[in-house]
């Protein structure tokens, strides 16, 4: 099953409905995009719904605890949070 589609501004494309249906792509799905052998491959990414009380946020926070403790010797919690925010802004600006 193939279709020819035109790129829109900034390289955006629309995946035709019949191809989305055949690939099992639902409206809110995240998509994994990869280049293999010079061809673009797109597939839905299945993400488990976040369970109430899920420890994922605690695990993430715990992962960075040693760094926060190390930085805490010289910086306040507010300064550490500002450094994190600055780093996130810098990374996001590079993607544009």
C-alpha cells in the first residue's frame, strides 16, 4: 500500500487515513520515525497509561538526587531549578 504525498511547510506530511488505519495509528498515538536503508519508517509507539500513584516521577527525581545534593553544597534549591530550566530552554532552542 503506497501513496504519494506532498510535503508541507517545514517538511510536514499528512499520513492518509487508509495508511493510518492499516498501520494501526490512532489519533493520539506517538510515532517513532526512523531512517533505514535510506527509507523513512514510521510506526506507532505504544505507551502504557500512567497509573494512579505510579512511581515514575519519584524514580526520576531519585535519579537526580545525588546531583542535587552535590550542587546543594554551593547552590540553593531555587538556583538549581533555574539552572535546569535554563538547560531545558537551551536544548529546546537548538531544535528550532
